[in-house]
């Protein structure tokens, strides 16, 4: 930038240069460096402060006098009889190769002369080839400077350059990697880097390393970033000057707007959904047009930056620098935080958690949800606390549907901690607890989920009543949990009970009613009534396709379980075709790493094994497991099921010893995670008995199968297809002894 300005100094192009940017980026420092270079070249250099109109007038008329303007003309200009700029420019045009700097022109009205604004080109700022005019300003909008000015953005430094600044100032404070982390936290702002580096270079600093400074920054921000000899050189004060200038221009609404936006995540796009003019206006008690004017004002002085380029149908987003946000957060009150919480609540309420097209928008909102969860409860009203809690409640299903099954756990934990003062029976708090229980359920921690759901249901029955949708939802998930636990008789009964009440309260085609039908059919199928389950799933598939759409996640779940019933009945070609279609659809809708996509691939591989394509199935399952282990963890039921299918594929290829090792590992984990009486443990034990028999270890196989048959007869009943399969296998193995 210095080279660019030097070239303009040597060969002026007629336009003045405006070094524009956020306070603290080093605009004045850059102009000073240019002035020093110009003086070394023997050029005449003049420097005037543009912070106040009257003193600017006096400085420029004194310059005109110095350049030889008649004293009478200067006095007439001072009295307003003669155009002051004409008096100066008559002398400037007579000189060559000079540099004139207008420093801190943060209010362009200061540069106005009479009725001529700065952008007019007929006042203090004019087109000239005689020398170079440089203006330093926080005003970045080209429209404020007119066609004779060129805005030169002065930006923050990247992490590598920022680390060099820190290490130059504090060479003993740590390695480059730690300096880069601190530079990132400071957003590369030169003023912040300078303050941090000078502090760390002091022999009396409490923090002596980049890492310790970074750790202390949040707790001691005003102390670490507020020490300065004047407001412009202190991070916590410098941007207040910009806000003061805007207030003087009748744009005082910029200050509360910046406070609200600083509640959101710094350096992340604050999306258009959070910038709704009406919502922000209602929260702050101002009109829509006033909000728009305030946002434009903040952009004009660099306190906001435009975010990523939006799509053709999406409005612009903005970004708040991390230090601007941190400084603004020193001035929070319940009025501000409630407005931010309400904006977040409205934004999340406009998105559907089960619509894949909305998932990218949810992910863009997530940093802001987390940011508001970091606000201290003391800075929030009950209304604000509730709004944030409801935003989290809305976000959790979106995260689950999009495949981030573990993410809701941390969100709900932080939200419950923040909302503690609302009381345990507040509806939003109960819904947070419900989402926390679902996080445990989806991660396979069934005992924990059962305990949580039981406590929530008790509270909901007392406070909301048995027919409240939230109460019905908890009853639904409790029944779903029974299915996952393998308690199939209880599950079927619980599903029928809640379904009866949902039909009465919600209606037959409500998504929650249809969801309970889905899990009821799953229990029916796992109890061995495959034809009944198949017929029910086909009917449910028609309804869900009509009500929700053919590619809705719920519709695809029904399609998946219909394929399962076909496989159970030995209709393998039909099942493989369905699973192939499902894999293709889920890849398109969910992506390759989504647990539901991986589940469909594992189910298809199991059918491949039954069709005699064990090698192909093994390759598919190893690929699935590589991703599932990263996404879900080693003890998730989906991972254990895929490992079971892998063992079957290996055994089908004659590698029985290898299959036995895998099955024993799966059974050990399933016994601990699911319990020894779960039907999935029975599937793995049956496969183990078959593998032992294939190795000629008949007595071991008989012992394994007899133990399994006793459990299945007791739990599933003697007529259950799983029990029957074990009995038939045992009979065949016993017959082989003779």
C-alpha cells in the first residue's frame, strides 16, 4: 500500500486517496510512513487534523498564508466573505510534488465548506495533478467521497503477519504457532496486536506468554485492551468515537444496533435472517427505515463488514470484527440482549428442522446460537433467556436430522445452565431436557435416555397435562426407546397407547402421529409379524409421501424399514432393489457421511451376503464402518450392526475363524451396550453358533445355541421367527454329531 501511495505521489492521477477502514487498522500509521518517505525525498509535506471543522479551517488558512496568500484574502476567508478553499487552492496549484494529509476525517461533514460536501470536489478536497492529497477516515463508502476520490481499504492482517507483529514486540512470549492463535483471536487488528505485544513485552506483565494472554483475554478484556493514553489508541474506546460521530449525524441508532449484533458470533456471517429490519426494529423500539439507516451507517465507518456474497435470492450478511464485538459486549444490558435473543428466536422459527434445503441455513445460524449461550444469565431477562432456550430447542432437531447426532448434547447442556433461573418446570426448560434426552437416545445411551424421559414426562403431566403436544412427544419417544432397547412387548403396547391419544388430539396425519405408527410397525416386525408390518409400512409410505413428500427424512425411514421386512421374509431381490434406490436417494438428500445413508448401505450389504455376494458385501461394509466409526463412535448400535453384517460376509466366504473373532467382539460390546436379552445380541449369537459349527466345533456351537434358545423362548416367545431360526439351526447342528 505504501508503494501504491508513493507511486501516486510521484505521478498524481488527479484524484485524492482515502485510507479507509475500521478504527485501529493503522491508517494514520500508514499516512505517517508516506509522509516520512516524502520528506526524505525533499517534498513539502503538510499534516492537518480533520476531527473538527473550525480548527481545520484555521489550519488550512494558516497553510495558505504560509504558501504566500495575501493576509487580506486570508482574513476575508476567515470572515466568510471569500471562499476559503479557493484561497488555499490558488496557492497549492502553484506548487508541485507536495503531500497534504487530512487525518482522522471520520465525519465527512467536517470537510464540507459552505454548501459544498466533501464529495462535491469544489471544497477542500479537489482533483489536482500538482500534488497528492491523502485522507485517513473510517468512512469506507465511495459515495461519500465522490468521483475525485479513491477509497483505499486498510484491512486487518492475516494470522501469519499478525504473529510476526506480536513476536517483534514480545520475542520471548512463545512460538509462532501460539502467536498465530492470539493473532486470530485479535482478528489481525494492528492496534490490538500492538497493545498485546507491548503488554507482553513489559517485564511487569501478569501474563508472560501468548497462550496465557489468550486465556486471560475474555475475563480481563477491559484491562488488557483498554489501557491507552488517549481514546484513539485504546481498543475498547476507539470505536466509541465512531459511534459518537454517527450520533452527531443523527444516526444514534447505530450504537444499540452494534450492541445487538455484537451478541452474535464475531467473524461469522450474521445472516439476513438475523438482520430482519422489522424484528430488530421491534426489539429496539425503532422503525424499519431507522434500522436500515443504522446498518448502513455501521458499514460506512467499518464497524460492520459485508459477509460472504449471498445467493441471488438471499439478502446480504454482515460480519463484526472480534475485537469490536468484545468491546461492544462490555456495554450489554437486558434491553440489548433481549433484542438479540428475540432476533435469533424468530430466525430459527422460520426454518424447518426436517427440510434438507434448510440445513445449510441452520449451520450458518449455529455459531450465533452458541454465542448467545455464552452471554451471562445476569445480562438477560427471563424473556431473553426463554427466547434463547426456544432457539436451542428448534436447533436440536435440525442437527439430528442433518446427521450431527452428538451436537445437541453440548447445546442443551449449556442452555440448561443458562436458563436455570427460569425454574425446572418452565416449558422451555422441559423442552430443553427433552432434547437432551433425545441426544442420549440417538447416541445409543439408552439407560440414560430412559431416566431422563421418565423425569420429563412426570413434570409435563403435572405442568402441561396429558394431552399437550410436548407431553405426547415425550410419550412417543419413550415408546421409541423401548423399541431400541428390544423390549418389544412393552414397546408395542406403549406405541398403541400414545397413538390412541395422538389420533384424538393431533389427528391421523399429523407427523408425530405418523412417527408413532412407524415405531409401532417396527415393534410388530421385530416381534416376527413381518407380513403385518409390511402391509402397515406400505400404507404409511403412501401417507407420508403425500403429507411430507417422497424425499422427506421420515418418508425415507419408512422406505428403509419396508425393505427390512422384505429381507426378513426372504424376498431378497426386492429388498436389494429397494435399498439400492434408498442409498441413491439418501446420498442425494443427506450426503455420504450421514448416519442414515451409511445405515442404508449396511442394510443393502447384508442382503448382498444373503444373495451369495459376500466379497462385494465385505468391501461395502468396511467402507461404511470406516466412516461410521468417525461419525458415531465404536459403541453405537449402527456400528455394532454393521460389524455383525461384516462378520456374516466374512463367514460366507469361508473365513470362519476371522468371523468368529469379529462376532465375539461384537457380542461383548452388545451385551454391555444393549443387554444380553436384546434381539440384536441374539442375531450375533446365532451367527456365532453357525460359525463354530462350520469349523467343526459342534459341542461349542450346541452350547451357544442352547443358551440363546432359552433366552429367545423366554423373551420373544417360541413362535417368533428368530426363536424358530435358532431352534432349526440347533436341530441341524445336533443332527450333525451323528
